[in-house]
């Protein structure tokens, strides 16, 4: 999720693709309150003592007619 108020981005299709005691990889679709192009976001996290100690993200803009796999 995201910190903030009413104008914060909203995510859907949040999935954990891989996780162990050291690292995690997650994917989601993010929609922005200002109506800009939604993005597919991939996150890589490093863990230490059960806490996230670093995170890197990459985002790809989506076309207006995208659909999540399994949605009609």
C-alpha cells in the first residue's frame, strides 16, 4: 500500500512472486489519482531480522485497454 490521504495511488492485483528469509519479489498494478497512465510495478526487497532493509522498484506504463490475466 501507499502512505498518504485521498490523493494517494491505489494498487490492485498485488502478488508476492517469491519470498524467503533474505529477499522478496512482488508485482502490482498502480493507478494514480491524477488520472495519469497506470503502471505495472515490480518490487525487489531485502530482509534482515524480518524487516525490509532495502527496496528497489521498476515500473512500466500500461495501455488504457490493459486487462489482468484471468479478467474478462
